[in-house]
């Protein structure tokens, strides 16, 4: 895990300087943002008058699902490849994913002229397989995500550079650019809600916020069945799990050490954690579709479900990070049927 630093900061909600834990350096985050700018989009942060009225506080939506490839994943993938040596690039890279990282890595590799080998679970939705293949990646299907990770690590030992789907400083530092954007777009932010799969987005964003605004509180959320951080917090130590949630893009068997350090830091970066049901996340997905006219993933809509749970604990202005939108209409229909969630009358 990258080394962390605790220190004072701007006044927090109590009026005292907010403690902070930074697992990434702000200078590195700023450099990564500039480095990656030609290859990723700056996604908008918009106001939501309807949700603001409902929750009794100013609500903003960070529309990261409008990122190139439909999720935040190209940020870390691009940064990771840009930091490789010419020799490493010439040998190609490899990765494992059943979701957005596969598409993000395939895109980054295509843009930067690097050969990519992806190991993906056999149950990966066809839409993800097609999207990754469209960017020229070579795909090998394996039984499950655990096998995919092991196969990618073995390919790395054979000569390619293995890029972890969420862990490692280059990956997290690339993701952290989202946090800088958020603060530039909405300086009045008091709270941020972000979903956790493996924790790479959370660790990056929380570090960026801590570097500039350590008073901003970061709330995390998972869906039940993809709640490795929640189970770890309950156990008092990091655990492993076999994901069962319908929120496939949150389905990690482990959480990054950096994310664990932030969540247990006792600082605003680890303000609190919420676990919501797939059904609640799906209902919020439908509400956000009505609000935005776009489909987002359960991983994204879970932030609204968490905000509804948090209620009065939120400060004056909360930003919900809508991290991805790679879901088809047919997949949504299937989710409704499986979870028994009917359209609103």
C-alpha cells in the first residue's frame, strides 16, 4: 500500500482542523490528471433540484458514467500504461475483469498502442465482452473472477505487465483525477458518496479530497453480496468473500489495503459505510433514469440509496458519484424480473 500521511487541515464540522489520511500524494494526483487529460473526459457535475428537495440538502450528481467507455476505469488504466517503460509496453499488458475494467484497459491499450490480454469470467455479460473486443483486446474466458486474476498474474510472470483492476498507486492516482474535477466544479462540496468494489476509486477520490479539502466527508456504499468492505469492517480486519450481488461491477473478493486504511482512519475520508440491497439500488436506478434520461449501473445508483439512508447526517452539499452506466435495456428488464421490482405506476 502507498505510504499514508496524517496531518491537520481545514476546519471540519466541529470547527477544529480536520485530520486527514492521504495514501497518495497530491502532487502525484495533479501530475496524473495532466498526463491523462488527452485520453479521458472531464465529466460534468450537475445540480438535482428534485433530489435536493427530497433529501433536504443540496444534491449534485457527478456524471462519470458519461466517461469514455461508460465508467471511471480508463482513468487508472491510462495512467498505469503511461507510467510503463518502453520495454514494458513492448511486451504488452494483461488484466482480469468481468466488467468495466476490461473495457477501460482495452480502450487505454488501444489508444496507447499496447497489446492487451484479458482474462474474463465465462458469465461476463455479452455487452462487456463485445465492448472490450471492439478495442482490440485478446480475450480468454475462464470459469470465474478468482481464476481470471490468477491467470492474469501468471501471464504477468511470463513477460507481460499485469495491471490489477483496482489496486496499486498508478491505478488509484489516475482515478483520483475525478476528485480534483469534483472540487473544481463544485467548491461548496461538504460530502461525497462513492461506491466500493475493490476500493480503487474510493482510495483515489478520498486522497484527492484529503489533499485539498480534508474537511470533506467521504461516505462509502456497497450492495449486499458485494460488501467485502462492510464485512471487513464488521470483522475488524480485512476478509475475502465470493460476491453474489447483481451489482457485478462491485463484485470484488477483496478490498484494497489503501481503501481499508481510509475507511478505518477515523478521519473525514472514512466518514461512514452503508450496505444497501440490490432492490434498493435498482429502485434508485429507475429514479435516476427518470431524472437524467440515462441508465446507470447498480454500482452508481447505490450512492443514491446510501444518501437516502444517511438523511440528516449529510452536510450542506453532497455529491453522488455515478461511476458507470454500462447496462443495457435487456439487462435492466432481467434485473427487474429477478429482483421483483416493477415500474412505477
